[in-house]
C-alpha cells in the first residue's frame, strides 16, 4: 500500500481521536482536532493552486500551526521546508530562493523579519498565525475550509520535507526527506528505546531541526501526547514538567546544564520523568551523574539530518562504563567504520569514517547533485565523522573528517585535544581547528573560553597539553574568546573559526 505521512495523523485520529494529542501553554488539541486543522489547510492550498511538488516554507516555533501546516501540506504532496526562526532575513531569503518556495507560513511575531525577505524573493503567498480576519491567516483558514480528508498526492520515497543542514562547514544544503524516511525514523526510535502511548513528551528542541521534528512524528506514531514549548527557559521548563506531568523529552547538553542550575531554585516534582534523551553534542559525564542522582537516566543519541535523525543510541541499561560512547545502532540500521585510505571495513578500535545505511537514509540534497554523490555511495551514507567501534559494537566518535588535522604527515584529532583541554580547571569551552603553517602544513590552534573569574596563559595550556599527549599532537597556538560560535542546537560552528582572518 502506498504510504503518505499524513496518513499517520489521520490513522491516529481514527484510533485515539478524543485523546489529548497536542498541548501548548493552556491550549489543548485532540488528535482529531489536529487532523481537522491539517485537512482545512490542505483544502486551502488546493484552492489556491498548490500542486504536488510545490514548496512551502515553515518559519515557526514549536506550536500547533507548525504541526497542522506540515501535515496538511504533506497530504497533498506539497513539500515543507522547515526554516530556523533564528536566521537573519538574508539567510532566510537565500533558503526561500534556493528551494523555490511558493509560500511562507510564519509566526506573527516574526513578521518584521519576513517583511525584510520580500524584496529579495519571489514568494507568492504569505500565511500568518496572527489574529486578524485576513484570508491568509491560519485561524481563518481553519474556520472556512472543510475538515474532510483530501485526496493524497504523494507517497513512499517521494520527498515531503526539506531541512537545510546547519552549515557548520559552509553553505547550508537542503536535505530531502521522504514519507518512508519519516516512518522508518519513528519505527526505529520507538523500537530502540521505550516510547509509549501513555507518554507525555516535552518537545522543546526546535522542530526546524531533525532532533525536534522526528520526536513529533514518533509521538504520533506511538500515540503519545506532545507538549509543545516555543522557547527554552529552564525555570519555565521545570514548571511545565511538573504541571503537565512530563514523562520524557529530547534535549541538548546546554539545556540540561541550564536545567541543573535551575533545580535549586525550583525544587520541582520530578516523579513523572522516566528518562531524558540528549543529543547534538557529547553529553558531559557530570550531567549524566547529576540527573542519575535525581533518579532520571539520560540516554545519548547520535543523530544526523541526512539519516532522518538517530543512527545510534546509548541507554542507561547498557554498560555504564561506556557512557562515553554513542551507543549502538538503532533498529533497522546498518553501520560500519571504514579506512579513509582504502574504503575497507576496519577492525575494532581502529579509527575511520562512519558510514551507515537503512530506510532512514535521505534522498539527497536539493539541486546539488555533486554534494549528493559525495555522501551517498552504493546505498551507504558517508557521515564525515571519524570514529571506531569496540568489540561489542559500541561507537566512539573522535572527530569530523574535515576537522582532522594533518601536521607534518601525522593525523591529529581535534576532539582528542579538546577533551584534554576541557580537563584544565580554568577552561569551560574549547574548539580546536587546523591552521596553515609553512613548515608543518597545518598546526592545531585552540579557541578557548575561560570560566568566569579564572585566568590562564596560552603557554600554560600548551604545557598542560604536552604533559598528557605526544608532543606532535599538542596545541601550538591559543586564542582566548568570550564565546565560541554555536548554532541553535549547541553545535560548535568551526567553519566560522577557520574563516577568521585575524586573531
């Protein structure tokens, strides 16, 4: 049977129609409510001449309109382009133009920045979630258009979602994700970790990122209730966890660190939380330990936009000594580590590139055949991450291929240097990149954030490095910065550091 991702919401409404499916602040929707909203949007788009393959950008925080617009568009084959709300107007306009969007649906609060994009794009329709009676306002659309199921227009391995990669290594690329990709991601997640119909899932990671979008799909797949949080504010999050009796959530390390700081102020009731999943960056051991003391296991996920989310998962039920690993592959996935030189699979503990395959593998990059060919080869996705497997199949990441430094013929992993420097008592954050050198070819330079009130010299950090690593690996330059560049899910944007002309 041909599958359209919109069927998932329609089927869930049929099975659990009266159940509370979505909550934002004091606003509550049953699964039937949300499916009706999605259908009204589908009919609105059809009446306005939208066809299968047309693109619609969603510039929205985590709210009910994001959910309804995606599913309404998906049912009739309109491809949604999820756009980060925090982008500048010029960045948004570039995505609108590259993806050829016909319409932009946006949060009313973002109207000023959307207005700035208009002069640079040829977008025909703008849809707002404001409160006016204008025709192109979500509230009006939901009232005026029918709620019956439209005729589905797109299926299976056809694209239905586009997400522009974070651009940590250059211009963002539009990753095309299919109906089957999303279904496979939900199935693999819900069969790898406990994800139940009775769950109340706090969705605070932005849905414009794969780490926020796939949990939405998985919640509908399992019948769990999604509590939508438009912004992350630690005290507000603890309040929501207590009030809405949250059982599980997705997070990034910076969120968990902020939640720990707010714990002493709030002293919330944590009795309902069964587990927290954390991704986007490595989770420091001290965060895992603190949450464990409160009876909350933190499970780590290694996810990739091009793999529709999770590739591996470390669960607290696994060997606790291996918390530093990324865990094992999720269900229905295949992974191996190959030699950068020969392409052959490597034995345990040898570092190489991580590659994977499975029904979650994306379709390719929109209008970028060259970049697609670089990462999709013979059914495998080449992640660009360097790591190794142990004898039990646990994955350990050591670096990005692009971040590996070759100095005087020796391979130096920036992540190894970063882990050493983070042990220094004055260092709070660090990023190591390779910079050109006339003699060595490249040398490692560390960009360092110091803890508040602490002082340290470059020479002291270089000495600290030399005491723990071979001399050829040690950092050769240090630049102190107030704040390292990061994207909205906490990943270091090393490309910005490499592009610095002066320091």
